[in-house]
């Protein structure tokens, strides 16, 4: 089903994993998608897809100047995982890289686009949190720290701008089959992937498309009385 009027949607991390699934689903719905990634995605052959190649951990000044002035929906999906390292095995450079990818661009993009959303009294912002936003063990010291911080940013943003007409949400996936988690399936005959599935109450990993479907619902405007929620989609992981 397509939208009656195409919306402008920004998706960071559009070239793979959850970001790619979000991009494809929004395009299928007839939206205009402006995708940002440091890797070029596969050819979509879609007139409504506009790609901007950029490293979100770098200077975003030129990128912001090229993008439209405002969006109906912003999906802050880009992120990187650490190697599940504890603090004493994590360098300052590791922390800086994780922070610069998982949190800083979210703040920069939001600061840039939020004023116009407020002026229009509409817009939806969706951050990509994680089970590591709530519990330890979903990543190492750097990743878990960044995702806890992202959850805090999402909640405070939602509280501060609750009466502006802009809706703000977070999504907190558990184990998802993406490029970030490929090593879990490839190393040691997939022992880590099997362990994660076994530890997940419903007994399996999520597909990126399942996260995209939740994104589409939050972006639909149908969740009109929800605000500031960080919605877990983790197969029951955080029930334990």
C-alpha cells in the first residue's frame, strides 16, 4: 500500500541491514527516501531514492548542506558494534569511534532538522537503540555505553519537545541478522549464533525486515498517543 502523498524520509545506514530493510519498505510504500551511508547500496532503480555517500563519524557540514531542509520522518539507524571487549581491553580510540558513529551524528542531525519540524508542528524522529540500552551483555563497554547514552538522549528529547507536534521514538532490537553480526554466524561453525538463539526466549534471531515493519508502524502516525517510548523488539531477551 502506497502513501497518498509521498513523504520525505531520511535513513542513515541505508546500505545494509536494518537501514536497508527500512529503505526498501518505505520505498515500497511510495515514500521518497534520502539514504546516507559510507558504503554505496545496491542499485534500487527507484526514482524516489536519493543516496548520499558520507562517513557519519566525520564532518557532516557539507552533507547537511546538500540534504533537504526538512523531513517528515528521520530514522537514525546507522551504528557500529564493538568486539564485546571489557573496559581494560578497549582503547580511547575505540570509544571515540563508537561514540562518533552511534551517538554524535544523531545529535548533529536532530539539532539541524528539529527546528523546521517544530515550525511545521509535525515530524517523527526514530532512534536505533538496542537491548544494550537497557542491559549489559548486548555489546562491550564502548557499545553499551553509547546505546545507554542514546536511550537517554531519546527520552530527554521527547520530554523537552513533547508539545511541539514532533513525535520521538526509539527502537531497541535484540539479535538481528545483519552485517554487524555476520561474524557470529561464520566463526567456529556459527557456535555464537547458535548460543544467542538458544538464549533468546523465542529461540531465534530477528530478520532486518521485522525491525523495518516496526519502524513503519511508528512512522505511520497511527501511534498518535505514544511518545518517547523505546520499543523493545528482542524476542523476549530482556524478560530474563
